[in-house]
C-alpha cells in the first residue's frame, strides 16, 4: 500500500496508519475518518502524504485518468513528452514530475477549452500558450524564438579554447564585486567573528540591509512579527543564514551587460531563485542544517553559464545554437565546445571568490552529485534544479528538463509527495523574492 499525496486526500477517507509530522510527533491516529478540519491540520504541519485504507497512489492515478477524456489526456501527454526527452523514465521522481506536468496540462486545456487549441510535440511550441494565474510564462516562447533565430545562421566555432582557471582570472572583464561582498567573505572565513560583527558589517551597506530586511519579512520566512533591524534579523534568522543571503544578493548585482540574445536576465534570475527556494525546501524536509546555504547554492548554481555568456558570448551563441539544432542538453554541448561545463566553471569561480567549500562543491557538482564530497548536499541542488526546470519558472537557456544522475533522488530519502508540494511553494514565493534581489 503506497501513500497518497496530501492533495489527493478527501473527507471520508480512513487512515491506514498513524500520521506524524516531520519531527515524529503524532498528529492523527490510524483508523480515523478524515474531515476537512483534519486535512487543514495536516497542511499546517507540513504533512505531504498519508496511507489510506483501500487506496494506493496507483489507484488514485488510474481514477484521475479515467475521469479525463482520453483524447485530452493523449494530447496533454504529447505536449509534455518532448521536455522529458533526456530524462530517465524509470526514475521514480521523473515519473512523478511527468505525471504532475500532464495533470497541469490537462487542467490548462480544459480551462482554455480544448477546441481550437493546437497541441504540438515540437520543442517549445506549446510552451508559449501556457500561462500562470493569467500571465503568460516567458520561458518556452522566448527560448523557442531565440533558438529559431540562432538556427538561421550558426555561429562560427571559436578558434581557441581556454581553461576555467584562465577564464575566472579575467576579473577586469567580469567586473568588480561590491566591496561589501569581500567584507562578507572575510566575516565568513573568520571563526572569531560574532553575531554582532555580522550585523555590523551588513548594516554598513544601506541598500543591502534594506533588501535583506525585505526578504526576512516576506512569506519566504513567515515570521510572526516584523523585523526592523539587521541585529534583530541576525538574532531571529541566524548569522550564518543571513550572511549566506547577503552574499547571494551581492553576487546578483555583479552580472550586468549580458547580451540579450543570450539571456533574459530577469528570466535567468527567476529560474535561479526558484532553484534556491526548491533547494531550501528540500534541505528543510531532509533536516539538513543551515538551509540558507542551499538557497544560495541554488541561486548561484548556473553562475558559470553567465560567465560563458559574458566573457565568451560567441561560444555561448554556438552552444545554444548546437543544442537547439541537435536537440541536446546545453551541458553536453558545453563540454564539446569548451572542454568544460558551466557547473565546473561556476565551482572554480566560487573558489576564486573564497566562498565556503560546501557552496563551491554544491555548485560544481549539481549535475554529478555522486562525485561531490557530500553527495547528499549536491543532490539537493540537482533535484531543485530539476524541479525549477519542470515548473518553468524562468530559464537559464536550457529548453529541456535536465537528466538527473542515477541515485540522486534516492540519497535524499524523501517521499515523492514532497515534489508537488515543493513546486507549489516555489511558484508561490519566486516573484516576491525576485523583486528583492533584482529591483532597485
């Protein structure tokens, strides 16, 4: 008997097992008949699934499919299929994500009216027709239009190759990091600094302080009372967590002047922030301490791609063109064209900036977490990136849902029901956090 997602529970269902919260606290006893009040309690306590007498995940999925017109379901599956081209369908988390995508596609078709809708399995053409809460998502349309433009004339192969270490040394081209960033790094790397020292350094930068306080007072944290000072924020949120957020905000301001034909920066940061939110959620569910460092790792996970776009724009155009033409993942084409990938380059950059080793490693290994010093932590970023691409909150240039390394989901030891919950929270939080990070 498999557990049902919280979204599939209904009043009148009978619990087959006790339901406990993430800390093992008993919430509801086995044998209890669920009511609306019970379902509210489960959601408040962050419960994502429960075992129900006489029901299974498979039976609920079969019933849901049976309730949909077979033609609508087939068209929804066709519209979704191309995005999973490079994913392993035998991975449980991939199957769950695909199921969620098909459900969403069905709801979208029924909302708009299936009649007259052209559903295509060609890459990206269907994306432009989707919207969220009435607002069109930019991801599919922008990616396809850009991809089609690049295919008209493929850029020339760069004459010479450069190593990641040589690339990150070119700081004059990259631009100067804010002074506050270097001060934050000094604080992070000096174990003698206290919470008061952290608050003092951050408070000296008025703009950074204002942005941090906006984030801390947002639904991202859900605090009961308003935080008005950095010293109070350090006390409530924690010095390490606030430092991580401060460094993330500082880095975002560094990457300006990226050619528009390579990246829409608002879309790029929306994707990055969505990944950060997802990483923070997954870290919290897996009881991993200092979840803010996972938010920052998610925020910076594709920073190597920005390096390519900024410092090697012709190579960036070639990579995007080849990936679109050959229906390949960007990460694979990067290796062919450059001899290295964006995640390796990102790791080298963070090392150059003297950021914590765990942050560097989680960025460097988010496509191959098994090679990280701590595979479980790198896998959190890998899965968060998978979710961010699936839910289509912004884009870093990738048109397909990236493949997930074998075993990356299993090492997290989390129930599949968390996937849908995490995606919903990412959608709820991303735009507000994006405003705090990128708007003046």
